[in-house]
C-alpha cells in the first residue's frame, strides 16, 4: 500500500474516534469532572479460577526464555 493512503486512512480513523469521544459524558453525578475510576479492587488475585493457571502455564510455556514465573527478554529481542 501507498504510505499516503495509509496515513489518510489512519487520520480518518482517529477523527472518527475523536468525534465518538466528544459524545462521552465526562461529568460525574455532582457535575464535577471525572478524572479517575474508583474501584474496590485494583489488582487481580493470582490463581483465582482454574483458567488463570491454564493461561499462565501456556503463556510461560511459549516464552523463549523464562526464570520461574518471570519472562526473560531483552529490548528489541522479539521482532
């Protein structure tokens, strides 16, 4: 594809997204600006549910290098 065609399509997508964001209500119930989301739990609990462990094992099993539960990677290593 031509670079100019791609740039034009990307600009169109961003413009549509910006218009959609304009329709989102950014005020809370008191009329103040919303700046954050208040949640009871901020992190997922590890090992919660059987599928969590299945995903973790598959994910770590596909990694070229790992150290226990951590991936060993270097910047630019996966291309």
